[in-house]
C-alpha cells in the first residue's frame, strides 16, 4: 500500500486517542472503520473503469517488446531466438 498510510493512520489514531474520552473510543473507532470499508469499495469501483479506459493503452506494446523494469527501456525479447534461427 505504500509508506504514507501507516504514518497517517498512526498519527490519526494517536490524535483521536488523546482528544476522545476513553469510554467513547470504541464507538468512534468502530464508526471510522465502518465508514472506511464502503469508501474503499466506492474508490475501487471508480478506479477500475478509469484504469480500463485510460490506462489500457499501456498494455498495447508490440508483442515482440517487453518493458525492462530495471533499465526503464524496451528490449526486444525475440532477438536472440531470431539470430539463432538464421545461423
């Protein structure tokens, strides 16, 4: 998920524990958790179609190319097999 959610959630939890009375903390944290679950579902239902529509073109690389993530450049994955067939 990344680096920042634990930092933000930890800070939020600590802040809420200092300002909310101990007898109410269970109710407040339960409410926050119940609100977060549907929010996550809604966000994913929006992000999925968005990715399908606008990011699908990233998967349309030619079939003889693959993205080398270590070097951030395209390399021809069939060049070795083509050279072996011609010799």
